[in-house]
């Protein structure tokens, strides 16, 4: 199920957030009940990883299926 972006989202992208404690950007996705997460130094890296995961796990059902990442 695709989720829309929440009002309090700071990254502008679903599944990407900022970890204030570690001062890192987090990219996460849930697939078949398992949450996958990775941290990055930049927001762009986190968005790129999230897009890769979306394509890998959800293919054409991904909201960003046609993006260049």
C-alpha cells in the first residue's frame, strides 16, 4: 500500500527522515513485515537508496518507478 507524505515530514520524501541524535539521514522501507533501514550523511543519498528499494521490492507499484535513480 502506498502512503502519502505526512504533514510533519521534513525530508519531502516518504520513508526518509533525519535522525537528530546521530545527525544522519535515514532511509527505511517495510517489506513483508520486515523494516529495512540505513543511515546516510546526506538527504540525497537517503532518497536514492529509498528509491532503489522501492524499485527492487515493489517494481511498477512504486510511486517513483519512472525516476532516474
